[in-house]
C-alpha cells in the first residue's frame, strides 16, 4: 500500500469487495487518438503507420511528452493539430482529443499554422540506404529533407535518387557503383 496525499490507495488485487468500484475508478484509463503523417511513420510500429489509432493514458501530459513516449522525436515535428486546431507542444492532452502530427511541409506551407520549429535547410536532399536509419534520423533532426525506409531495394533507392535529385548515402559498394552522385558512409 502506498499513500497519495492523505488517503491510502491499494492495488486492485488487495481492495476489499466493497471497494472494487472505487478501485476501478482510480485505475480508469483515458483515451485519445493519434494520426502521424508522412516521414513520422518511420518511428512507429507498422500497425500504427498511416492510420488513426487509439492511445490510452492514465495521467495527462504535454503533447511533446506524449508524442515522444510514442517514439517520435519532437524535433521531427513541424505542426500538431488537436481537434483541428494548431497547438503548441506545451498543451496538455485531454481525454477524447484527436491529435494529428505533421513533419515539415516542403510543398505546402500553411499560412496561419503555429510553427513548432525553425525553417529547415532545403538545399541538400538525401536518400539513405537501409543500414543508415540513425543517420537519417539525425539528418531529419537537423532539418534536411531525407528519404529513408528500411525495406527499400537498391534499385528503388537509385530510382528515387535519379527522379527526385537526391544524394544517396550508403554503405553498399554495389549501390555506390551504379548511382551517380552517391556518397559512401562507413564507420
């Protein structure tokens, strides 16, 4: 048994029969929904990619803390809409909130949206090989437009590089030989 304030709180297994309803109320979970867009899905499990999903929480916390608890670094985020309204990272998440989280917009720049990070560098654009996930995350944190998926074949990376004029970063010598403008990374 631990004490919060003046009233002792018991775990659900130790609560006497008369207090079962009270214990359920104490342990009740709140629920909100999240939807992550574009490159932010790289940080989520596959079953949460590109879909709205429910998230249960006991104690309310800030948007920044809750998003990071889901695995998405706040430095990757440019815009958060809560119930359709732009919100700062400091906003406390409430029950039944619908939260949409967006990365940096490169082709669409919402005029009245509350920006959460400074303007990203846009000159260099990269595509990272499957072995460079951490590098891709660091480049994104620095504001670089970086394409990364951990299931891309070499042919697809070369095609994306050529079509979108991106610099390929790879450890694969075979990809290095077939892709012009490619850089080789090593440890």
